[in-house]
C-alpha cells in the first residue's frame, strides 16, 4: 500500500479531478474503511483533523509565516491547498505523542500485557513533500533496516495502515527551504496519490498500487499536455520563490569544529529552551518512558511520551546533567539534526519544512545560526541581547 | 519506609485550594485511606495524630514568626516534606508584598496594627527548611497529586516533570497562541503540569505553575516587548502568582524602571 517500493516511484498522471469532485475522493476512502483526516482551520492555524466531507476543508486560506509568527489570511480565491502547512506534520499519526506500551497487573501474581495500537486504516489528505521526507527519515529510526535491528511495532503498524494523499506545493511559505534540502516542493515518493492544484481542478497521479486502485473509482477526466506543463511550472515557481536556503556543504566538519563558537552563547540568549522546535520537527524522535501506577497499586502502565533534547530530564544520565545550560541544549539539537544525523542514519535530520523557524516563539532561524557559524570571525556582528528597555 | 505510610497535610498562609484538591480526590481518597494513614489533615478531620510522619504535604507560604517555628517542627517530624502549590513552593500571590513596604500596609489596613505579627516577606518553605519535592500550581493539579501519591505508595521517587507547558501543548495538538495570535503566553517559561489548560481554550498561559526547570524569562520578556507590551506589562506578567520564584523574579526585574 505504501509508496516505499524500491527504485523509481510509480509516478503517473492519471488525469484531472475537478475541484468540486474532491468529495468523491473522500467518500471513496471512507467507503474503503479509512478514517480520513485532512487540513482544518482551527485556532488560527491549519491542523490535521477528521474530515467527512470536502466542504469541511478550508477554502482560500494562505498561511503567512515568518520567524516566530504564523497567520492565516484570506486569499480571496477558492483554492484549497495554498495554506502550505501548519504546525503538524505526519509525525503524530505514526509516532504517537503519548501511548501506553504495556501494562502490568498485580493480583496475587504479576502479569504483563502488551498494548498494540488499534489497527484502523488512516488516510491523510494534504501531506507535503517535506512531510513525506520526514516520514522517510523517521522510517530509518523506527523500522528494521540498515539503521535498525528491530521495528517499533507501534510505528510499523500505523505505517502499514497509512494511506497518503500528497499535495505538490504550488506555493511556498517564507520560512520554507525544502528546495535547498532537495526534498520538495514536488513530492517524489512515499505517497499513494498526489495532487497538484490547478485553477479549478487537480492533476492527479498515483504513487502506489493502492493509490491506483482508489483513482480507478474517481470520475477523472483526461489531462492534456497543457495542464501537465502548467502543474510542473507552478511547482517550479514555488521552488524558485523560496528565499531561504540552508548551505549544507561540509556541514558536519563545520559544526563539529565549532563546538565552542561564540554563536552558541548568542543563540542561548534568545532560546527559551521551550522545546517547540523539536516537537514541530517532522523527524525529531526523542521520547521518554515512564511507569504510571494506579493509586491502589494493582496495575501500572508503561508510557511513552514525546520528549525533547531541550528538557533537563533528557540530559540527565547516570546521576549527572550533561547539558546544564541552554547553549549545550541548542548545540545538541542543531549538531544532531544537521550533522550527527548523517552519521547515524545516512541522511540529514532536516527536511527543510521551516516549522522550527515559524513555531519558535522567539523566531530563532537555524539557517541564520548555521550561517553565523560559517561566517569568518572578522565579519561577525553580535545580536543585541540586552533588554532594550533599560536604555 | 515500611508498612503503611503515615501522611500529614499542613497549612500555612494560603487559600486552602490545594488542600481542597486533595479532598476532591473523592473516591481516590478512600483508596488512599485504605493504603495509608492520614494522620494529620485538619481541613478533613479534627482528629489529628502527632508525628513522626512519613510524608508531610505542606500548603501555604511562611508569613509569620509562628510559621517560622512550626515549619521547623514539621520538618523535624517528617521523613519527606513535599510542598503543594504556589504559596508553599514560591511564596504565592501574597509575596507581592515583598516588593512593597510591609509596615505601611499593616498601618493602612488594620485598626490595631500592634495585633499583627506578619513577616515583611512571604517566602517559600524551601527558604527555611529542606524540601524533598515540590508540586507547583495554583492550585495543584489532581492528576499530578495522584501520580505523586501513587509513586510514594509504590516506594519510588515521585515524578514531577519540570519542562515547559509548550511540550504539553504540542503533544495535545493545541495551536500556539503566541505564534499564531501574538498573545503574551508564558507557556515557554512555565512548568508543565496543568495539562496546558489555558492554551487549550486559546488563552495565554499566565504562569500559575511557576518557572520551568531552565527557561529563559529574559528572552521571553524581549519577545513580549516586540509583541507590544510595555515594560510595566512585562513586569506584571511575570510578577504574579509565582512572582517570587527566582526565574520569574529575575525576568521581571530586568524590565523594572
């Protein structure tokens, strides 16, 4: 079902789906037993939530994103997917924010019980190229393969039951830099169906056999050369419109040779150590496991929960705190994400979605931090870090 | 600790709201009573037993000279001492007097100031005796209290997370009110434990669980200034229920004229 087939993706253009026929896709997926989630406007952002009809999708909304700021604005047109993205990637659907892995009962004898996730096929509409790239990075962490001797059964079960309707981005947010990370804005693999939004229709293609089967049930019209070109041009334009790019050249040596760079102190003056960057990141996988006992002492649950390298608990090992200061924790995050990840998993931990930039409450931009470290010492300019109000 | 735990709940300068969180455990309170001896809890029962206690929960700040004496006696009679709530843990709302002239308040408010025996400062228990664990919040959170009680009954160190509220928001899928709405949310520098109650209802966190373990109040204050708050607003934001907690105190101090 997944587009994880080896080699080239099965990318094909199957045809055109009129925008007012999108509901047929949703109903087809529902009829096939999928719980369908898609973009919904909630609390001033686009989040993933249950969708039962196409008219529940947000119409004509664009996200205006900049460091530390996200606003939805009305575009005045009827387009559905120009919002680009919200704080959530596909992460929560595969690597749950919190779940109980096993329970123990004590009633005369001690009994362990495994807790496996309920198997319910899930279809997600609106995943972006960066999200798919994020899944492929997390696969290396959670699935058995070259980087792992074991599969995480919770992740693997959800992964096998996930149907992805991707959307090739025809608009980029100001914080996007997927083009420079070579992950987007065109979704290349890992989807079942991909859509490109045109004026009043979607150019539709399948990326897997399961996707092809669903497309066979849709009222598709033939796509012409003009529409295919138009879609390709719109995706290219989204790539060209990106103003941020991460220079990854020699990045492992750059970061590891600069572990005592003054920039780590500078960023520590701006970093809140709140952990938002790590939780919105599609690839961050740090978690903790704790046991929660019932008050009567008869049972306990072993819980796994998203953690962050910005918590002190995460840096507390064998009776010692190894990352006592914010500079240590920011450095741990950035060096792992952009450099150590490559050694560990053979790929960068950054997919260029820019969520850590947008959703950082103080607007720290990792690209700026890397650039500052790259900059020769003579050209460095310190950021103002004192309360301006004291003047 | 072997056998049944002997538990005590003590009150100092406070509104009793955290003790009420204890009482509101209802059915769970009966379970607790079946596994532990609640030896002293005057909010619940006028029958009280003297120490020693295995665990003393202390509500309220140290606010009078009698408090100073009593907290030492409680410490001496308790194997573990756990503070409950903003007052016992950070000095509470009443610590707002710490920035003002205490004697002037007493003269202005009371007809017979000579009857009043209050200290110039309202201070947390930890400024006077050793504290083994702290449950933050105004009031404390029942789920956290239950977890601490379960951990104590299981004879393991109580687990009280010190991370930011943001982690709880992101796990729950709440949209960030600071980034998406420009609200001056204290969540990034505030300790989790409330279940992200305010952001869940699209409200900015006002820090009732006190400072997170190692946040950066100075940087958040700067962000609040960019969002349009005045220096005075930033001071007021941080100097509230947990204003005397060192991280909030320092964060407010930076913007004080």
